[in-house]
C-alpha cells in the first residue's frame, strides 16, 4: 500500500504543500488576468513586451531588466513604469531615425588606390579570431560623418577615440545601402583626444 504524507493532515488546508499549490495557482491566474487586461487596454503592450524581451538576462539589475521581471511576475506594468519604458522606446527610435538620416548622406572618401591623411573617430570595434590570430574591424567616422573601415591586427580603442593616420584607400563599397570607405596599411597612427598625443605601434 502506498503511503501519502498528505494523510498525516486531518484537513487538506493544514497541509502546507496543498496551500502553497493553491496560492501558486491563484497567483498564476492573477498574472494571466492582468496580462490580458494589459494587452486589451494598451495598444503598445506587444511592442513593450518585445522590447523588454531578454533584458533581465542581459542586465538583470538594469531598469529594463527590472521592468521585464515585473512584467513576467505581475503580467503588466504600472502606469509610471509603462510610460518610462515607452519613453525609452521612442527615444531609441528617434536616435535610430536620426542615424539613418545621417547615414543616407554618407559619401565615399578619397580615391581608391591613393594614400591620404585621416582624422577618424572610433564608433565600434568588432573582434574575431582566425587562423592567423585576432582581427579587429575598426568602424569609424571622419570629420564629415562618413564611414571609414579599417580591418587589421590593431585595435584603435573604444568608442570616441580620435585617430589620426595616413592610409591607402582600399575600396569604396556599400552595406545596407550605406556608402563606406575601407582603408588599409595605416601608418603614423596616433591617438589625438583626451589631452594625449600617443603614437600607436602599427
């Protein structure tokens, strides 16, 4: 005969496991109810949910991470939380639109095959390892906001680093419809900002 610990309790409500299960079900139903109300009353609920997806894993202690946790735990956000998240969404959308507008005005720099001087501001550096070691893709902007790419064995620093160099223009190309210039064999490479003039070993 199978023994059930629940039989030790005269009343099922005296069993903490039963009570916990009931409370969990009540909480789950409440979350479902609030979530349905959130989606039916807020036209941006889906957008908010998709925007927050993954934030609690990327940066759990960040504001967006906490908002995703709240959304999952309660099924909705408070009005103030909702408005704060929407404000961030709209701000990022405006910034993206501004960048796209600026990128649409990008032109190719210089003449392919010729060397010239460049003043470049690092925007982003992508690093990947290959058979011959680590390669860095330095994505930069010149003084006219044109995109200039240097791909090689040297990292030019973090975002905002101002670089001066002489380099040969390797090619004029496009990515996602945006014109960009690729350079190669940079020489006399120096960091010019942060009150520094620091030659780099290249």
